[in-house]
């Protein structure tokens, strides 16, 4: 594993000096930030079911219906950055009861941005898989496991083998960027794990309250590569159990 962020580069992102730099001394022991599968998984969580906020209030949230899953995320954040997350009900979600676990620490949120987590609404942002994840097999494996767990699923249609898909929405202005991101996932799956997949733009749209039109981009694992995905990457939790049940039928 290699260094991906050092303390001096972190400090350069602050415009003010003096008191603020002194205040940041308490975080100096976190550096250098070193690549790891665990950190790659956190990046995927925030690209998937999470949200990172920048100025004026640097913080982050990870959303799930599962308190167990939120505790897993909070435990990993604590082990990496020595800061605790707080769980609360999410009152703005219209898809049923969900919870958020919050990263209420501005320096940690800034670190996450600097190592590759996009800031703001992901559907309106162009972003890629960070190079430190793409170039390391185990980091990429964990990244994909968490991203598919957050944003993926299993299509189980009568008379057909189960198909695994990963789907993310993008504004129509960023469709090309979304396709390039999905292609990075597809290329890594093939290079590291011999998993074949295809990327298509879905023929449906959604009009947001702000009038922005969005469209889903889907990566589908080939049916012949489904067992490889199960063995070499896989989902985490109940989705992996469901895939196993389908494969042994």
C-alpha cells in the first residue's frame, strides 16, 4: 500500500493560516493517508449511498435502512480516522424508513474529498475511480464490492439465469462522464478478475424538481461471468446470500 495524501498537501487546501493551521495539528497523526482496501470501500460507500458536502459546512452522510450496516460504516471510519459517527433517522427519504450516519468533522470530510470522493450531488458531478484504487487489485476488489452492494442488484427473471447489474443516474449533460466511469469499472473487472460486462445508457428519463433531466447508466455482468463475480468480488450481506441461493438452484 502506498501514500496517497501527505499532511503538507492537506494544509495547502486551506486559505487561512495561523490559528486554523494550529487547530489542525491534532489531525497530523492521521498522515500520511495510505491506500487500503478498507479506505477504498469507504470511497465506494460515499460514491454510492453516501453524500459528501463541501463549503460552507464540510461533512458527510451515509444512508441505509440497516442499522447494522451503518454501524459497520461508522466502525470503519473510526478505525481509519479516529472520529465517531452519529446515527439518526432520515426524515427526507420518501422510500421508507432509513437512517443516516454522519461524519461531522470538517478535516475528515476534506481528506475524503482529496482522496477522490466527489462533493455535492453525484448525479450532477463528473468523477472517476481514483487512480490509487484502479492500480491496486485488492483496493479495486473492495471498491467494487461496496459499490455493487450500494448501487447494484440481481435481475432474476423466469427462464433466465440471474444477472447482476450496477446502475447509476446522471444528468443528461454528464451522460458521457457517467459512461466513462462505468467503463472504468468494467475494465477493472475484466483486467483483475476476468469478469465480462457491458455498459449501456438506459432508455428512460427522470425530470427532477429543478427541471434537470437525468438518465440511468447500467453496467451488466454477463451471465457467463456471474459465478466469477460471486467468487472473486461479490456483494456484501443479504445480496450475496440471495445470489448464492440463485446460483445453486
